[in-house]
C-alpha cells in the first residue's frame, strides 16, 4: 500500500479535542485512541503520524518499527495543551519538520526542530535532493557531505544535466569530472567514490510472452542495465501494452522493484512507432495488434515527463522478454 494518509493518536480527552483541531489540516485524517497494536498497523500505512502524548510513549512504541528514514513515516509529538509540536522522526525526507511547523502555525504552538542544518540555517542536501526528484544512493556518504556543509565546506558536484535558472546552492561548486567530485548527479554507472544522486528520468519498455516468470523479467532487466552502464535507481517507471494488465510475472516484478507501470493501447504504440521511426515486428503485430511494444512504450512513458526524450537502448530480446530504455530531459 502506498503510504500517504495521516493518523492522529491521543490518550486523554484534551488530546482528543486537540486532535480534532489538527485533523482539519489533513482531509481524511484518522483520529485514534492510542494502542500499541493499532499504532504498529498504522505505521505501515501512514505517511504522517501525529501523537498527542508524552514523547517517551511514542519512542517506545516506534523503536521496534524503525527501518530507515527513507521509508519510516514522519512522526510529530504534541503535548495535550498544544504548546509544542516536536519533529521526532523523519524530519527531512519524511517531512516531519514541515509537518511540525504547519501544525504549530495552525494551533498557535511552538515548533521544535532539532536537525542541525535547520538549527544552523544550512543547506540540507537530502531535502535539496528530494526537491529535485533525485534518489540518494548512499546515505552514509550523504551524512558525511551534510557534516561537511555544517563545517562550512563547499561540495564539489559533477553533473551532465543543465542547471535551471535558480542555479545550484551556494554550498555547491561544479567540477568537470566525476573523479574530482564529492557528489555526482547522473543516470549512468560511473567508477567513482562520490555520492551518486539519481534522477528519475529513465523509462523501461517491457514486452514478454504470456506466462513469463518474474525471475526471468528481473534477470533481463538487471543484466541489460548493467551492460548499458545505466542505474536502475534512475528508472521512473516501466511501460508496456495494456494487454499485459493481468500478466502476473510482470506485476510481481513491478511490485518487487517498487515501480509503477504505464499501459498503452496498440493504437498508441503504433502511433508512437510511426512518429519515432520504430521498426515493425511481424510476430508482435500478430500477437498484440501493435507493431512493437518495448520501444514505443518506453518512449511514450518518457514523453509524459518531457517532450524532449529519446530511445537510448534499442530493444534487447532475451528468451521471453524484450526490453528497451528511453531517457527524458532532466534539469536541476
């Protein structure tokens, strides 16, 4: 299940009243009497968890549930008088700092933010990456870069993408090669000890025979990306023909990689093939009514992100699977 909903827990009557005031900020928010079992259930399905109770209760309840700051929900704790809104967990990437600040402004409380970058008014590289839709590949390296920023150091950045009108943060300085960079922004696999930030600008078009196993799809997907020196972390989604909406192996593969799937009709695929000069496959046309699947599906999915897109890996057919990769324009 996609996390996103807000769960508000309370213990006392005063806490219940405060929960009602907060719930108006988040349509569909669920107000619940605190129970450790229910808390654990909502941990798996909530994007935001707001607790009106002592912080110690929340810490003990959350401790066995913690996985990683990229997946844990944002957790904010309030006292029942509504004097303080404390960002407890997932302050940056999870959004707890923003959540606490918004709640505090709504109820007239004081937001308590303890992350060092916010306290010192410094750039938070994980927040910057999230705002730019960049996937952080190594959080230990990110921590070292964050520490360097707090010490006043400049971070050397290498990227092949154009920088937008706002420019890069003042803490960053552009360098010419990945070898001299502290941070590299690229969809390519590059030999460097730098931290890699991956833009979600690659789209994998997949065609497969009926009944193809998830393991075979995964093997072809991963091997092609290795051979092409492309990062799977830059894949925004996979794409295929709408006849595959019930293809179990493909659905299981998408779930295992936590990737969305875009589906296109044979008419859409045929129009794209004509527009982008994609060659026809007689066997694919006979089976699906589309002149091709993997290549036009990849390009169509990329075109939804940017008109400036291109097929960078023509179809690779291996066993029961055909894979093609398209890239969309990306600007920092």
